[in-house]
């Protein structure tokens, strides 16, 4: 899409909850819907229309690429959830991870594919794909990612450290499976890709190393995502980049090189403080504390409009295109579904009157 499509979303003062999971669980059989592309498309469409959004978003499930990667490598299904590599991946098993791998063997990925294809055929909403980012997938495969990342930040390369060698080797596999997943979604008709890198944050990266000139953040986060961006650009697909972690300005500045159509940030980040590091052609999305919407103590219902207006006021002063939205996907939590939905409805219905759009 032309960048003006997203800028117009911001200009009309829309609100954007990533709430497909919440709407999905209004149904009596959500797990069955996740395996049925046609019904999943209906949920995606219902979510978009309910909240007056032009974007049809899948459920943000960041386990799918890990699952298909390990199954392709021959890891038993019972071991997939808790699997971690112990050193370098087995060469024979890793050889199965190729650019042409069939990710549609995963029933969940196949259902997402079919849902995107259905949305694309209907032509009323923008079909959006979903993928975990390369670095965040990498962290799921190591019991303790922090140590090898720190070693890499100290300047050690694969030739210097077995741990860093494993890090680099696993990252290559992660990129391959993510690219295969993205290609499948593009083939289905996705026009934008929601790439989620929540692990690219201060938990895994030392701010001292970054400020002292280490390239570790560029090497393991930015460079792999630039390759994702290049893949998207080949097909004219837009990047929506998501990171709900705790960040420092240097990290946000690094993300700017990805030039996403939308950058989605979490509540630990003050949007108005980082907006100078983000291009004016990128819409900033966020960042109500929706992870706490289940709690009436942390986020009372009558306090939600004030939170929305506070973001409006600060971001309105900056002049940067933005959309008030959720800080991440809004999960349906048993026993709290109605309370969460009321708060989502409260923030979506809070009109912006702080400046002319």
C-alpha cells in the first residue's frame, strides 16, 4: 500500500486494538477456529469491523515458527514446547531447514494462510500476515540466551566461542523458517506483515555495550530484520514492526533503518520521548498498558479514557503521526473477558480532540 494509507489512519484519529484473540474467544470453540481458515477469516474480519479498522489481523501466536521448524528437523511433537539446543544444531537435522520448506504442513500456519487468502479474495480489508522476528525466535531455542549474546557484545565471534557459534548457527535456521513462513503468507495475499520482536530489549542486550559501540544489536536484530524487510519489498508488502519490550533510545533509533509503515511499541516506552528517532513517514502505534486490562486495580475502567487522552496530548504536541492502540495483542483471560472487552471498547470510543488531524 502507499504510505499514505497508514498516515491517513493516523490522521483520522483512529484507535487500534490488536484484539483478534479476544474476539476469537467469544466463540465456544476457539481452538477449532484456529484450524479452520474460513472461520478464522470471519473472526479477523469481525475484529476489524468492530473496532473500525481497515486491517485484518491474525492471532499473534509466536510459537508457530518454532513448532514447524522443530518438527521439520524431526524433533518429536511431545518435546517441541520445551526444546532447547545444546550447542550447535545437529547438521543432518538442520539440513531439512531450507528456503523451500513446506510450512503449510503446520495446521495452524495452513489455517492462517487460508484466512489471509479469504480476506484477500473478499477485498474489503487489508490482509495482514503475522510472524515472530528472527531474534525473538532465536531466544526460544536457548536455555540462557543472555550469556552468548553478552559474549558477542564483547566482540567474540563464532571462531572465538562455541556459544557464539551456536547463536549464529541457530539464527540462520530461524531466518530460513521465518522467510518460508512469510513467503507462504505473501502467496496467500498478505499486503502487510506484522513482525514481532518482543525479545529485542534490555533483558537481552546490555545498554553499556551498545553505548560503547558494540554492534551486537545490529548483528542479531537489525541485520536479520533488514533481510526480512528486503523479502517484503520484493513483493510490495508493508512492514508493521512490533516490539513491546523495554527499550533505550539507541534501540529505537536502530529500528528506524527498517523504515516500517507502522512501529508498534509497548507501555515501557514513552512514545513522545522516542518519536524524534522515528521517521515521520512511520506511524507510531501504542501503547496503552493493555497487558494489565484484566486488573481493575492497575487499570480501572473509568481511568482508560484519561490514559488515551494523555497519549493524545503528548503525541499531538509532537506532530508525529500516531495511533493510540494496545501495547501488544490483547489476550482473552478466563474470567476477565468482559472486563477486558469493556476497557478495549472504552479506549476505542475515546475521541481525540487535542489537535486537528
